[in-house]
């Protein structure tokens, strides 16, 4: 089965980098790093993270996470008593959707265009409904590949600041695939943003290391919730992730991944010439119009090709799409033939 549904962009060098790090661990640290990191980040780690993500650590609480999905679950648990509704775009990440539904939230679907959520429509919803949380994927949105311009981000910040106790939940999982992304909401509106950052996409899904960065007066029990839901993160992975950032290795791997995606895009253009699809330079996933996604997905499964049905991303019933992700298959010899089969079924 060729898996074109998972979207964890990966390159072979990742494991080599991890093994090299482990080989040079001092003996005194090897056992200690098998325990969860129950102590907060030290000043050097805070400085590293603040520089990398462009925020001032002293203004925030930083909660260590095992993953961004774990951060989503913990955030939604922590916000449950503060709001019953979440503003969200018509298409969204299924993991977020599932977490929110399990917590009993109602979705307030906000109209979007090619950049994402429309600020004026968000303002209308916040005026009319008891909605205190806005979920956004501003950079290479999953699944639509939309990227919010700086102007759009500023307009959304202006709207959110007009309403008391409204916060943005920023899930910027694919930001690393943008060569020069606009500033994050964490940078633009730090007092209104709960930002989730994980190394699972930027490096590899085996690296269970991430952070929730939130205003000090928001989610005060976040650390306890994370420990309750997941027993915390890995100290080994925490140290390794900081090593990747500090050494410059993560930046190099991110650049390598973008280069791989851009090369793959040339093959994609040849095969899907004339097809209706959206993507972004550097992205490993593609959002394609499809008249009958259910039948298409099933036909391709019979040919040992797995793609994602657009309905799993839709909050409006508009499901005339499929998503194809090359993250784990970009270097497979059988990929070009599989993509030709996908194109033939659209």
C-alpha cells in the first residue's frame, strides 16, 4: 500500500542526526534523560525557544508537550469552562475537529477565501455568538494550503482585540515549509495567542517534543492537564530538539525538505497538468477538486493507493475534494505511476 494520506515530510538524514546526538551523550546524562521533564525550561532553553519562535519568554507560560496534538487536546480541555464555541474555517485539521467534538464544543464556521478566515465574518460571529476561541492554521493550511498574508493576520488581530477574553489558538504545523513566512500570531498578538509548536513535522514524527506558549493568565493548569493526559514529554527528546535548534541542524533539514518538495512539485505539475488543485511551494500536500471523492478513494484503495477523502476535513458538507500527501513517499519509485492513477480517477 502506497500511503498518500499521512503528511509527515521526512528525509533520510533525520535518523543519522538523532543517532549522532545519542552517541555523544555524556554517560552521566544517559539514564537521567529517560525520565519526563517535570522541571521548567532553564534560561538558556527559554532564550533558544524565544529566538526561534520570535517571542519574549518572560511574558508567557511555556508548557512542554509530547506533541502538538497533545497540546490541542490539553488546550481544549483547559478552555472548556471558558467557552462553548470555537470559530473555525470551513475546512480544518481532522485531529483538531475530533478533539473539539470529544470535549463537546460547537463549531462556529467562519467564511474563508484563498487566504483563509475572513476578518469581517469573524467579527460578525464574535458579535453574535458566545465564542472565545479562534482556531487558525495561518501558514500552509491543512488541507487547503492557504497562507494568510501579513495584512490578513493584522486584520484578524484587530478583530480579536475588540472582544474581551477572545484568544487565537495558533496551530502552525507547516510553517517550516514556507521559506519566508509572515510573522506568526504569537509575534503579532502575544497577549491573545495560544501557540502550539512541535518538532514532529519539522524534524520527524518519532521526535515527541513540543511546546504550548500561552499568556500567563491563560490555561494556568496546562502543565497538569498534559501530565494527566499523556504522562508528560520525554526529556531525551526535549534535549535533542533544543540541540537541533541551537546547532542550526534543524534549519538545514527544513531547507532540505523544502527543496525536496519543490522538486516533487515539478513531477506533480507534469502529471496533473490541467487539474484543479491547490498547493504551496515547499508543501508536501495537495488539495484537489474531485466530483466523487468516496468512489475515487475506494477505487484507489483497490489499487493499493491510499489518499484522504475531503469529507474528513469539512465542517460544512462541502466534500468535493481529496487530499494527496507525499511526505512519506516522495522518494518511492512507484510514486509517479501512482499519481498517474490518481489523476486518471479524478
